[in-house]
C-alpha cells in the first residue's frame, strides 16, 4: 500500500471491513487553527464502536469528513502541534484527544486551562467531551497503558458511580466481561459492599476473566450459571448484539430490574435496542452526561481529582494483565483496524499504532 507521508485511513460506509490508506494533502491553516501530527493511536473496542455508530444519530463519520461513500474513523491518541496559527498554542506541545485515524488533523483551537477545545462548527454536533484536547507531558513508562485505558475508563468510572447510587444492592451482570471497559467497571464494583458482579464472556476468554479476580462469578454465554445470581439483577451490556440481549432477558425474566446499553463490541452489534424485549426497557448509557452531572454536583476540581486517582490505580494494575503490542505505519493500522472490527484482538493485549 504505497502512500506518501501524509495519509488518512478511509473506511467504506457500507462495508466497515473495507479500509485503505489514502494520501492526504494538507491545506494552509487559517487564523486560529492548529495542525496536529498524530503520534500514537489506541485501537480498542471504542474505536470499533465509533465505526459502527458512524451513521447513527451520533454520526461519528461526520466528525472528520471523508469523500463520498467513505468515512474517517475516529479514535483517541497522542498528537503534537506541528503547525499553529493560534498565538496561545505552541508548536511542539503534546496533547491527548479525539483524532481521526490519519497522520494529521486540523482543528480550530480555543485554549483552556487544561489544553484547548476544538470549536470548528462542523463538529458542533459532538458533545464537548469529544472536543477537549488535554495537554500532556512527554512519554513515560505507563504511557501506552494509559493511552489504551484513558478513552475507556470514563465509562467504567461513571457507570460505577451510577450503579452504586441507583442500584446499591443489585447483582450486576456484565456482558463482554473481557473488554477493557468492563474490566475497569468490575474492578470498581468489587470494592462495593452489597453489589455482586457476574461476568459473561466467550469460552476462549474465560480463563483470562477469572484470573483478573474482579468478578464474583464468571460464566460463558453458552453455559451461564445464572441460577446463583441474587436478585435484583441489573444488566450492563457491552456487546450491542440482539441475540445476547434476548438470551439475558429470557433467562432472568422478572428478576431483571434495569438494562444499560454501553458498548458495541461484537461484530453483529446493532445501534438501537431490538424490538420485542419485555420490561425493563433497555436504555443507552451516555458517559458524558453522567460525568457532567457529577461535576455539577461536586465541582470540577473535586471530580477530576477523584477520577484521576482511580484511573492511576487502574493503569498501575493493568501492567500485570495488559500486554502492549506496538505497530507502526499505514499497513499495520489497516490490518489492526480490520482485526478490531472482526473482533479478533485478544483482551489481554492492547494495540498501540504509530502512523509513521
């Protein structure tokens, strides 16, 4: 796949497995804009979720527009300012934020205390959570673990806050229990008296999930030992797959009191809940909304201090179970993306890809 130094990963909107790297000429910056050069991307389940949501009511393919029929899948990563036409943002500064799978991205910047916000009108439809770029330091030993977990852990943290507040004595059944967001959630809930966690995973991931020690019980989709689950039960679904949802509803019946839809980890995931489910009606948990609620309640500084302490603890713990695969270049990114969409990346490994 010969491409020049500047390129975009393009994905067919009607076939998410069809991906290719294409040359991307750079346009001159306008006043107030900055050009970031991507340093490293985290390729995780949330990247696949953005692709699967590409044409949904939250159309992630519109965040960084591609040519007709194609989308640029966003993910999270580190990037440096390569060129700046904003007096408040210096060339060479390193940021963490929402990036397309491209060597470069041009943003309309407005400096903040923690970094800058992208104020480009074409991304107004995105929640501000996606438009904030956090200033970060230079590379350190935990950088790649943090990169892989930082995009996911806000969901883990805010889910745990919601569940502890709304269902303090429930059994929480977590599908796709090997996913990194699920692991982060289970680790937090394991410290809460009154909450029991049941992880459901595929047979191939059973040993890994049990070995984490974060779940009270672990079983597979095919042979779930749900008879021992105390009532009431709250479902946290990370699969987005209709068959999984119907199976849980059929097995749990009236003991199921709430159902939160959080992720789309499985290749057969559907954005909207399937029709025909009995009560309770499943609903989509949106992390930024819960985060904003907590910030308004306790103040931003207090919330961010509490969150960062929890994230640091997870990053440190992850060094014992999450190995890093590092790759570089457009061919490696295309291959890794395809594996991710197919659901073929093992849970105990995180993939970090450098575009060059």
